[in-house]
C-alpha cells in the first residue's frame, strides 16, 4: 500500500473541516463575547474604522485557543465518519492496517497542532490580550459622540448646556440655538443666542466648533463682595461668532499598556512562575511577621507590681473590697482591652493582605495551567472524535455535528465550572484545571478501544452479555 497517498487522504479529509469549524466557532464566540456583550459600549461613540478593525482583529485572535479543541473534535468525527461511511476505513483495515496505524498521520498532526497551540498561548496570546484589553478599556471610557436633539437641553458637554430649536437633515445646521456657559463656575454668567449656527469639529476632533450667525451674547459678573448685586459686563450683537467647546472626554485617549501588564492573561508561563514565586514569598513573610507579632505582642503584659493585692484582684474579681485593688484591676482591664483591640486590627490587616495575595496567586496558577491544558484537550478530544466517527459511520453535518457539540459543551461547562471553583479557593488550581480532562480521558480510551476492536458501541446485547459473564465469575 502507498502510505504517502494514505497519509495525504487522511490529512486532506481532516484539514478542511477543521479550518471551517474553527472559523465558524470563532465567529460565534466573537458574536457572544464581544459584539453582544459590548454592543452598547461601541454604538454612538464615533469610533474610527481603524479602531474597530483593531478591536475585532484582537478579539478574533484571543478567541482562537478556546475554539481549537472544538475544531479538532468535529473535524476528527467528520473525517473518520466519512471514511467509515464510504467503506474506505473498512478497506484499510482489510488490507491489514490497524486503527492506530491508520490514525498515525493525524496523531502526528494533532501533536504538532498542540505544540503550536502552546506556542501561541505562551508568546502571541499575552501580547494580543494586552492590546485588546487596553483598546477595549479606552473605548469604554470614551464618551458617546455629541448628539444634540431638538427642543431638549443637551448637558453632556462639561460646563455647557445647549438648546436647539430645529436641525437640518444633515444634522450640522442648527436653528434658534441657545448656549449657557458655566465655565466660570458662577452659574449662567454667559448666555449666547443665535438664529442659526453651523456645527463642525476640528481636524483632530478635539473641539466642537459652532459658527453662530445673527445673535446676541450676554456676559455678567457677580460682585463677590456683595453677592446680591450683579453687574452686566457686556452685551454683544453679532453677525457671526465662532464658539469652540473642548471635547477632550469625547476623544479616544490611549492608556499606557504598562498599566495592564500585571494581569495574568498578559503573561507567559515564565512570567507567571516569577510572579507566583514572589507571591509565595510574600505569603511566607506575612506568616513569619504574624507569628512574631503573636509571640511578642499578643499576650497581656502588665506593668503593675506583682503584689498580693493584684494577685487577689485577678483571682477574686467578684469579691473586691479594697479601693486599691479595684484601681489595679481597672488599669489591668484597660491595658488588656487596648492590646486586644490592637491585636484585632493587626489580624484583620494581615488577613486582608493574605487574602489579596492568595487570590492573585490563584489567578496566576489558573492561567499557567490554562495555557497547557488546552493543548492536551486537543489530543484527548481527538481520541474521542476519531473513534466515535469510525463507530457511528456518519459524515457530513448531521449526527457528527450534534455529537461534537454535545461533547464540547460538556467539556466547556466542566472547565468553566471548575475554573470558578478554583478562583473561589474551594479547590487547588491544578486539580480544578485538570479534572475535566481526567473525566474525558477514560471516555477517549474506551471509545478508542471499541473502535479498534470494531465493537458495536450502541449494541445493548453486547453489554448485557458482558455483565452476565461478569456476575457468573463473581458467583
């Protein structure tokens, strides 16, 4: 048999559905995680096309690792389902090839894909996540574009209130415009009225420009010594007047990316290891300081003389009769109460610091394992999809898609659930991140065994015979 042609056949049957599934799944995740979630944050802010393209491109790239396991699962089911449905898989087995020998080129391909996924997660994804998070943060901080409506005061411009009677169809020509200027922080000291105005922005969109025509400008100043008296400073009648209003908050101001570099998603595994070791050292330091604090300050120390009266006061509190003993007792009581309050403050502060360090350390460890788990998920899900496709003997977009989606949803839900459990501190991060794969590993072994033995997976009779034999041996 020509193994090169066989390898080419298997790879050519796997790659197209893999790429198609990857594209579709990334697109669906993109719609859910970005478009639907942040739609309100994007609409009406006058974003440049280049900024939207950057945001969407970064989002697509960050979603890819989540969808690779699904693409592997569905592609393996479809490729082997097609081979089995067209009896090509049976022909290969009849020529003396085992299932593992048939799967060998795809196993090598999946191992290469898992390695590339790790390199992507470790080197590319942190940088893209940093840029994506920074850009999304800046977009969310940006105010919506100026949208002045007719007959309603527009108060979203700092220190200005604008009322427009009518607007043209192209929205840049205004009629019967009134502007209250509060920039002097003395109330409505400046009012401007005009019959018409043309609204534009500067080239850098840093200011709103209103070219007003046929109007009046009134400016008053309050007498600060006597607030009950007001003096008109000027009245200006104009044919044309230009008013510039700053739009600093309406611009897309870029934040320094260094502010977000401390998040776990923006680090590779070596950086995560370094920060995690630092967090562990901080926790050990906190424990040592608390232990020293307990040994040195967490016990009542009295500067009272060790007299017989003091000892009597400590033992027989209910039978105090001497004034001197009572005074010594209350001094001792106040001293102990102050120490207790100080100790409670020290414990609460240490607990808060320790909780912050533990939460940060948990996030670092979860992210470290997440970069590796997805690589092994590709391998395990392949050994679920390939034998399952060979067993059900169906290709196309029917049963294989339903089966693949069922297994992937189970994997996805388990992963998210155990990640949440880990972040809440209810389970060790490494255990929580690997348990879902531990659940799917026996399933992959079982399905691979059944496919290698050409066993009927859905034949109930075969299972009944197996259990009958098992109970007979037990008896």
